[in-house]
């Protein structure tokens, strides 16, 4: 029987950080978004979220496939898709109530923010909008990533089975589909509000299943990331170079550079870094970022047990409710900044939003620990084999 891996706190930590960044970036007109990591390179928190979700899928579903077969694994995945689908609809309806309150009671113009305007089809043609919502073809602002995750979870058992039968050929197929997305960027599902999805499933499945494949490789113990100073130096140099390039091509970079040197600055930002198709430079930047994080943050780092780290870990562990509440809060924050964009309102929206998400994660984590059965005392005679605790499934 295949054993399950113990949970790696780093995965939940980085996912928790990504969720908070996603909330900040989703608040329209938020000045704090200008200093988020996406301003210093082509990739952002979306890659972190999708990659770690793919990694977690392998840990949650791999043992099910090994112990109970493909059919049981597929049923588990489809049950999870149903939960995500319901969460998507409920989050959209609650967000629509926030928009209705802001527009019809707060008297805010819906077109003042694309966050609010993305809900216009739901008010103009509610029956049509809801029908498209049921098949994930009406996705207001910020809902694309959850729809993408539903599709990826649905096909995850097939990837796990293919990897078990054909090994790295399954990864090669994923990369091939990614290349197809680069060659044909129009292969994207439609969206009633914004023409099509902001995430190409053919492209973004690659970063998801790279995470899945990495988890399977780590579990097998066949490959380990070398603790090399040269590798760390190389990835840090790549990240620094892209950060300098992006800053030099920005308006701020041109403004602070002496006029005599502006001719040396790049005219355009980093090429081949489109978000919708996960451009190659964007993917390269994220892979370098993930490699640097793995080298700089060991699994047994003492600070991972600190109170702030545990709070972020709880945030990542309960990623679905934190994400959904974060979407609602980002819509509310966008409306508040449309009504009043002063420094105090900006500070209040960010502090209250982040604090609310962390408080939600803390409450959910305490409820989870209370539900856990008490640990049994160790046997007097050491056992030759033990089964680590299971890894709960998280999106």
C-alpha cells in the first residue's frame, strides 16, 4: 500500500502569501498593488497558486489511485469539482449582492470599475448570465482562476494514471499542449463578459501538472534538488535581471533615468510574457522563483514554526474559503475606493481585508484541530513501518 507524505508547511505558507497578494491585486485602484511581486518580474501569485495546487493534487489523489484504482480517483476528483463549482456560484452571487448594494444603494456608477462592470450581464440578462455561469462561460472579474482549477482537477486523475503508466511521457504531453497554446493563443473558452477566459487552460495546465509531476518525483525519492551555490546564484541572477529589465522599461524607470542614458533603456517590457497564455518568459521566471524558494527555505526551517508563519500556513491550508471570501472583499474594496480613494480608505481596505482573511484562516484551523482525534500513545515496541499523516486536499 502506498504511503502518504506528511504535509510540507512551505506549500501552505507560499499559497497563503499568494492568496493575500491575490486579494490586494484584485482590489481595483489599489496603490499597494504597485509594489507587489508582479511589478518586479513577469510572473505573479497566480502561478504560485496553480503550481502548488497541482503539487497538492498529487499528494491527495496519488495514494487513492494507487490503493483504489482510477475509477475511485476520478470519482474523488469529480466530487471535488462539484464542491468548487458550488463555491464558484455562491461566491459570484454574494459578490453580485455587494455590487448591487454599491450601485443601487451607494449610487456608484457600475462603469467606474471593471470589477463592478463585470457583473453587468448578471443584472441586464440574469437568466442568460446564470445559464452561462453553470457551464463556466460567464466569469466576472477574478473568477477565471477558480474555473481553471475546476477543469484541472477534473483531468488530474488522467495525468496521474498516465504518469504511472508512461512516466515522463505524460509530462512531455503536457509541455506539447503548452506549445500548442503558444502557437494558437485563440484556443480559449468564451466568457460572456470579457470575450474569453483570462487563463488559457491549454497553457496553464502545464504549470499545474509540473507541480503534480514534481510531487510524484519527490515522493519517489529518485530526484532531489541539488543544494548548489552555483544554481542558487544562477536563478537569483535571472530573477534580478528580469526585475531590472521590467523596471527599466517602465514609466518610472524612464523618469528616474538621466536623459543622456534613456536611449539605452529597453523600449518594451519583457517579451513573451503574456498572462493569458503563460508566455515562455513568464513560465521561466516562475520556475526560477520556485527553485530559489526551494533552495532558500529548507523544509525544516525554524521560522516556519513561528506565529506569523503558522498564520500564513493556515491561510494556505484553507485556501478555498480564503480565496472565495477574498474575492468578495476585493469587490467590496473596489467599490469603496471608487467612492473614496483617499489614503485612509486605501489603508483601511487593505488592512481590514488582510486581517479578515487571516482571522478566517485562524478560525478554520482551530476548528480543524479540534475535530482531529487525539494522538495515540506510542507503542512500547518500535514499529518497523509507520504511515505519515495524510495530506488534506486543498485547491
